[in-house]
C-alpha cells in the first residue's frame, strides 16, 4: 500500500475526550486533516462545539461537540451512543480528558486532590475504553489512543512535580493500556498510549514561572513541546500506519523521561 494511504482516515469516525483547548485542537485537527469525522466531548459543550465548527470548516469533515463528564458512566455511554447514531460508528477513540492537583504529597486532600483526579484520569479512561471498545469489538476493529504522560513513566522531585495523584493516574493509564491491548489484540482492537512530556499548552499553562523554569531546564532539549508536535504520534497510532502495533507507549517528551 502506498505510504500516504496508510494514514488515510476518510470514512472513519473518532471520539475525542477532553475535547477543547490547545492539545485537543492538535489531536482532533490531525484526525480531521486525515479525513476523520469527529465527536468532541468535555464538560464544556460550548468550547467543544466551537472547536468542532472550526475543524469542520477547515477540513470539510463532519464534527460535533457535546457535553460529557468522563467520570460519569451514563455520560460516557451516552457519548458513544451519540457517535454511533450521528457518525455511524467509533473507529478511533482518543482519551484526552484529564485533571490534576498540585500539592506536596503529604497535603493532598482525599476528595478533590486524589479521588477526583483518579476518577477523571483513570476511571474516565476506563469507561470510555469499555464503551467504545464494545462497539469496536462488534465491528471487528478499531484504534484506541490513551493520553498518558511522562510522569507515568518516571518520578519527579517535589520542585519539578508535586502532582502525586496525576502521576499515579497516568502510570495506571499505561498499565490499563497494556492490559486492554492484551485482552483485545486477537479481536482486532488496538490500544496504545502517547506519553507527552511538558507541553506549552493545556494544564502546563497554569504553572507559575518558578515551577516551570526548573521543569524546562530538566528537559534535554531545553524547551517544552509544542502541541503540534503530537500530530505525528496521533496520526501514526490512530491510522493503519500502526496496524501491527498495540500495547505500546509512544513517548513525546524531548528526552525528559531518559534523564
């Protein structure tokens, strides 16, 4: 097959959670440019709808935005049912919904600092994988891409990463990815993950300079990643270019995880 054809997603449909913001735009924009129809989901329906309209206008694909809290089972089931009804299926799922809590480990509050982070980052990823995975298994194939993090691979000193619950949740997402890949590989559903490092967008924008500067200094490339630098990883794992790849974690972090 010609190289460009293996990246072609025309005729396929994707669900993207965490469906607005810089990182979501890079991820969803990649899928749209490759011809994929989209359902973008987050708690803020207006932001998802705005991004969906912009991508539809730019790339000529069908794109919808809806409200959903991935930690709520009924919301996730409704989200996948909407994709089946409006887009005709779910061929690709990208789990980008996430939240975090920054505090010294000994001061993390149970409800907001631990349980909420685990519910969104881990349980939400599981719920979306389960709901979309059922449809993919019925259809005989599909690609799931979970957004993990460098913090799920390595640990950081407190001055670089006082985000215990976030890092723990992302490590669990990596394990979930590998176990689902093993469970579903023989039935045609591939499950992989992308582990971004420090990105100039998304949640990293909330970090004050005194925390951001030492983080950047610890990266071998000496800079944050740009959201657009996730595009190649998304295109590869979502498409047939990675048809013999499952259970892997593609690290996009400027070398952050190797030092």
